[in-house]
C-alpha cells in the first residue's frame, strides 16, 4: 500500500515509517474546496521559525510555525485585506511582505505593490518606504544578516522608473542608494548588499549599468538583439572578479544559463541549456554569488544542483520520495536546516524540515490536510502533433480505477494564456477525474516555458491556431481510444473560460457543453481594460500582436460576445463581482446576450470573489454547480 506522505516522519537513510492509508472512497466537494492552511512558506534565517501566508475569511494573515515543535499551533498575525504575494525574512525576527492591490489608471487596470514590515515577536506591522507612490514597490534585493535594513526597488511616482533605497526596518524610512535611470526596471544587488547593476531596455537594444565593487561608479555595458528578435535577458548573477552569469534566450530561443564577462560584455559558454524547455529559476550561492542551483520544467519541475553537497542531498530526498517533486524552497543562513516542499499532481503535498547532517526530515504542515493522495487520480505527460506538425505537450488525468478507454472527457485549457500548466495538484482536475471524467490539459501554442518560438506561434492566434491545438488534441484522444467523441465538454477559467465559450461557438459538433469561470468574452474591451493580461512576462514587446496578430484581424470575429447568436450548446458562466483582471461586466454582457437565444444558459455571480473564487464557500458552490451541469449535459455514468 502506498505511503501517505503527510503521515510520515522520514529518515533519508532508512525506509520511512507511515500510517495506513485511508479507504479510497470518493472525496466530497468540501474536501476539494477546502482552503489551504497556508501557502508560500519560508524558513527564518536561524532556521527556528516558518512563515506562510493564509486567509481567514476576508482577513489576510501570516502564520508563524515553530520549526522545532510542528505540533504547536501556529501564531497568526492578521494583516487586514492585504494580498501578500511574497515573503522574505530579514534576520531571525522580521518579515518583509510584498502586498498587492489593483488600481485604475487612464482606463486600464494595473497591479500596485507595496512593502510591509512585520515584527514577528509583537505582530506589529508598518509600511516600508512610505514615499513609494508608483505601481512598483517592495521588490527586495537584499537584507542584512541582522534584519536591520533592506535594499528595495520602488517608484516614487508612476512616471519614474524604480530607484534603489535602503529601508530602516525599525522605522520604515527609506533613503535613496541609486537614483532612477531611464528604462531601468530591474536592479540587482550581490550577497554583500552592494548594488551591482541595473538593466535597461530600449527597443531592440539593452544596456547594463554595472559596477564590480562597492564605491565604484556604474559604467555602461551595451547589448543588442537581432532585428525583429523577441529575445530578452531574464536576469544576472554576480560572482567574483567581474564574472557572473546571464539568463537569456538569445542563443537558442530557450532561456539558458551562460557565463558572462562583465568586463567585456561577452556571453560565454553555457552552464545549462535544455533542448526543449526554458530555465525557470537560478539560485546563487549566498557567499560567493556563483550559481549553485538551476530549475527547469519539462514534464515536471527538475532541479540541477552545481553545489556538490546540495546535489547529494537532493538525490537522497528523491530516492526516499520518488513519487513527488521535492523542492528545496528555503534555507537557514548557515544551511543547517532546509525547508522541503514535496508534492505531485495527485498530492497537494507537505512542508518538511530537513537536517542535512542527520538526513532526518520531519513534517511541519500539509496545506490541504483533507486530500488523501490515495483517492486521487494519476496524471501523465504526453505529446501530440497539431495539424501543422507542431508538437504540443499535454497532461492527461484518467479517473482512478478506469480502464482508460472510451471515457467521457473534459478538455481544460489553462488561463493566461501566456503561462503553462504544471505537474502539480489542481483541485479542478482532480475533482473532475473523481467524478469519472478524463481531464485533458493541452499546452497549446503561446504557452510559456517551451521556448521563444513556441510562444511566438501563439501571437495573434486567439480563437484560431490556439483553438486548433485544442481540437487536434481531442482528435488525438479519440484516435487513441481514450475519449468518447460523443461525450466531450470544454471547461476553463480566465483565458480557459474564453477558449471554452469560443470552442462551443466555433465547433458545436465537438462539445456537448461548455463552462467558463471568469472568462474573457469581448477581446477588444479586455484589451482596453487590462492590456497586461495579454502579455507573456518574458516576451513583452509589441503587446498588441499577442492578440490581434500582425495582420490585425477583427477581434469581433473571435469574441464570444459578438458571436453569441451562434451558440447552440449548453453553457455555465461564473464570475466574481470583484474581479480586477477580467471585469465582471464581461460575464454579465455574455449572459445578457444569450438571453432568449437557442443556448441553455446557467449563470452565477459571486459578490465576494475576485478573479479566483476567494469568497468563503464560493469554490464549493461552483464545484457543486459544475458537477450538476456536467451530470445533466454529459453524464459520466
């Protein structure tokens, strides 16, 4: 019987001792809708405490766990309605939180971030850098070992690029260390707290304001991309004697890690480049600044450690826990304690504290304790050929215990669209699989992580080639005998909600029903409301072509709202009233346009939810409605 991970206390030297798994009964909607205890956990500098973000109703909180006594209830620090996007420890007793809210400017919606400093012992919090009045703030570049000061990048107005400031964490007051410079949006500091560089973009060229050591003036290193190239520089790391690394996709079209000579401005030999996917993360050694770890993601996250000791530890963890992705998410300053997050597509996972010397690993907490991995369904990775020959990656989850043939099927395109799915727990996927459906997640062209060319093939292809990829994937499942062609629905959220509605309109012969949560229905209106939702983070130039394409197609021809009269299949439309990403008027307009038409329309709007279903009970309500909707129009029995 398979070990239930969260019930284990592990020694990486010996077999783990586990509790007996629970009976594999079908989990309830309440199980899938359970909010996580906390997410984004980080270990304190001394390895004694763990901080993670959490919500209690509409109140944001930071939970502080005692790493030495995980059974002890965590201490909650309330933060009101602050939406915490990242946590950084400053010394052993202070937290630096980056919080986000959305604001309107010149008719568009923008995220605005700020720095909040929290004293863990007292729970008191204060705004760090109160002069920050632009969109960008709270970007932590460095914290001193004692947690007294931090270097942060922030804007003093929306018309300035970021400056680098030293923030006194006891008072929140900030002083400028590096003034704003034209087109510099990314600043870098080394492990000694020296501001080493600022990266500027201007059209196809880029330049780096750089210094070798403290006290030197910043000098300019110029770089340039080929004409019509959408190449970019993602980041730098800084080693000794003017050497370091650059993460760029200029050489192969995929982001790789290369040696970089700051004296000559020369990109050198590769440290790591994958033949199919991008590098997604780079970790620098906190003492030397040299790269000691690299993350990339093909079928699942992979970790390449250049540091021999971390490489040995990763191998030990993976041997003890072969069924999960085991990520070293945080380290104490002296590296005597490591925080590990072990999870998989069928297991929401748990956080463990590892002692590298004894190789003993003890669980701190499981974010979703009601989910039993033995009740979940396996997710596999596959590839299929699109009609133009492009190889498309995808994930397929089959109902547990099924023969995997002739199944009722849900096509579930991801949001974004310039993101990708991962081999990780997804409540919607596992819920649908538990109800008897095969769940298919195509990584259609335009999805990120597979290189520049794959992203560019999605430009201007909303409702066109991106939609073709979904249809071609479904044909692959039908041809291989997995899907019953007469029992298919399409379900998605955000861009996935758009693709669901458009699929039902464009190809009603393929789908018995469609469900859209927070879906875009009017592309032209969404462009005016929030252009950033159409841009890939690493591929930012010429954002209009991401949707309309070079030939500037009429977006009304691929917008569900303008084509609502063509809809014939049943649809479920859900939307949060407080959605700042896709305004709720998009969903309401679609429902209104369908009133009195030939389609069977079910709709629900949630007063307390934003782009995701954050409102208490809203996720459970939507899952119940989705289950009833699918049972009526595409029963799995």
